[in-house]
C-alpha cells in the first residue's frame, strides 16, 4: 500500500486492491519523494508524476499504462518486470537505467528532453520509439529492435548499436553517432549527409 504520508498529502483513500495489485487511477502526484520506497505490485493507470524522485525505489512487478513522468529523477531504480505501456518521459533524469529488466509485453515509451546516458535497452523490442532532444551518450542498443524509431536532435556519443534493427529509423538530426552498417540492419533508415561520416569510421578513410 502507499504510505500514510502520501495518503495525507493528497487527502485520498488508500488504493483498492485488484487481482493482487494495488490500483491507482487518473491521479497526479507532484513533488513526491519515493526514495527507497517499495512500490512493487502496484498499477498506476493514466497517472501523472511531476517533479517526483524515484531514487533507489522498487517498481518491480508494477505497471504504468498511459502514464506521464515530467521532470522526474530516477537513480538506481529497480525495474524488474515493470510494465511501461504508452508511457511518456519528459525532462527526466534516467542515467544508467537498465530497461532490459522491464516487461516485454506491450512495452512502449517516448522520451523528450531526457538524460539517458549509460542506459541499457539490449534485446528490447521498442519499435517506433521517439527520442527527442535527449542526450543518450554511451547507451547500449545491442540487438534492440528500433524499427521506425526517431532520434531527433539527440546526442549519441559512443552509444552502441550492434546487431540492432534500425530499419526505417530516423537519424537525420541526430549527433555524434557511429556504428557499423554491416553489423546492423539499416534498410530505409534515414541519415543526413553530414552524419554519413559516422558510418564510415571502420574504413579509416579521409573525407576532404
């Protein structure tokens, strides 16, 4: 159950329990500090979190369908079997987050103005994902299915793409990406003329 402190803050009743999960619907949480809290086995349906802190919190086995996170901070958060369905992250700090632990079923999210450096998406199927105005430095997309995804004005310095599905992905406004065309599936992917240089690094050729 949510803590009495949260209950008092919003003057709401405790969430009801449905099918062994604690359900919270259509609620906005503002400036709540969830540090070190156990929020496992919850379902937050169509909720909005604004300026919330999730450092070291446990979100395992919880679901967040149609939720929005705005200016929230995540650090050392546990995402074991966590469900993100149609979730938006805006202005959030998600440094070093291991998204590989998330539930695969209906996994879908978008990121805008987020810090995603050192995060891992290995082997996840996240087609048509929007990354907009984000820093995604030294992240790992090894064996990830990014079909139709878009990296709009994102910094991809030293980010790993290996055996990644990048078909129809859009890199035209992305910055500092570099990966091997032969080790990734890039059919109909879009690149800018200036970004082509990052695709030729392995050949050590000089373009003047």
